[in-house]
C-alpha cells in the first residue's frame, strides 16, 4: 500500500463515519506529514508500520464518540455506495420513529412547556401585584395621613414595605426565574429532538 | 520490552519531549521509540487528547515547501508534567520496593 492508497482509505472511512471535516483534515495532514517525514522512497514501509488505515480511522471515530456498526467492519473502496445508503436509511428510520412517536412525546413536551409557562406567568403576576399594591397604598396613604394620621402612617409604611418587596422580587424574577424557566422549555425541546439531530450530524 | 505503557505514562513522556523543544509528530515518535514500541498511529490520539486538554498547542511552520505541524507545551501542560513526574517517582519507588527488594532506607537516597 502506498501513501495515496493509505490516505484515501483513511479519508473514506472517516467520511463514512461522519466525522467533521475539520477533524478529517487534521488526521489526513498528520498522516501525510508522517509519510513525507519518513521519506518518499519508504512509502510502503511506512504504511506497513502505521497499520491498517481502516482500523486507524475506526479508532479516531471511536475517540470522537462515533461507534462503527459491526456490519461495516470491512470498509473498502467498493462498498461506498452500499454503506452510504444504509446510513441514510438509518436517518429515514429515525425520522419515521420521531413522527410515529408524536402521540408520546408531544403531550409530554406540551405539558412540561405549559407548566413552565404557567410558572412564568405566575411570577410576572406576582411582581405586578406587589407593584400595584405598593404604589396604591403609597398614594392612598397621603389623603389618609390628613384625615386619620395614625392609619395614614401605617398605610404609608406598608406601602413602602410592599414596594420594597416588589423591587427585590422583580430583580430576582427577571434575572433568574424567567430565564431559567425559558431554558427549561428549550431543554425539553432539545431532549425530544436529540436522537433525531444526532443522526443528522452523523451524516453531515 | 515486555511491559506495557499506559495512556497516562505516554501523555507524560510526550509532554516531556515537547517541553525540551517544540517538535513535530514524526520526531516525537522517534524519541519515544528509544523506550517503547510505538507507531505514529498510536501517537496521533495522544496528541489529540493533549491538545483537547489544552496541555499542548500547535502551530504550522514551513519546511521544504510544505507545512509541518509543531507542538508546543502550554503553562497548563507544564503543570501537568510536573504532577506526572511526582506521580512517577512515587510509583517507581513502590514498584522498586517490591521488584528490587528495596527497603525503606533506600528512600532517602532519591
């Protein structure tokens, strides 16, 4: 096996495994460099000492978290077409499963989203209620202050207290609670589409 | 040589080679071959792992009309290497205490 044969098999196997083009180029330039550094006249020797390029490719794929299906163990240049059709078939199957399981995942997703959305609304309403009550008490306390001074002072104090609560809670609500609930909905969507998108990435 | 080299030891040796001089894949393998039977194929995942862990970084340098990828140790890599060396010393002592019948009195010498 010469340099070109070695690199071609390596490239084909990595591409079939769905490795990203950046990672494929990294591996190819590494092995190309090895051949050149070992000497142009020693190509056959170098290839022999490196080992089977298909096995090397499988090792690289495994390091990237891609497992090679057992029926594809003997990668050669001739079975390119067959292997590609099986992998696109697998994606088709995944899409079909995704659609068929719609009655299962959709209600779960809808429920989780609805609960999180309800919590968001509740948080916003709570903030609004505090704001309304606080401001109303403050305004109402001014005329009361003249009519029944002790009651007016009490109302003014309560108004300040509730407005303070509102400010503290609003900050927490908009900084922490709303974003985290939003993330929850996004995470639920991601969880459901995960198997589907993984298949997509493997073929891209 | 009949003893197998594990991944940690290989990482440590590669870090040590690169720390001495910035160097490239083929040369690293040649150095390693002084101690262990290893091919460039075994080295590749090691280099990738060290790069991903930010223990090594790379840069390309022109050599005879082509690019050669050089590896350079990072500060994090140098720290890791120090740790590996300490681990190795204590590991070696423990092995020697059994294999070479070296008692506790020999510990002071090293």
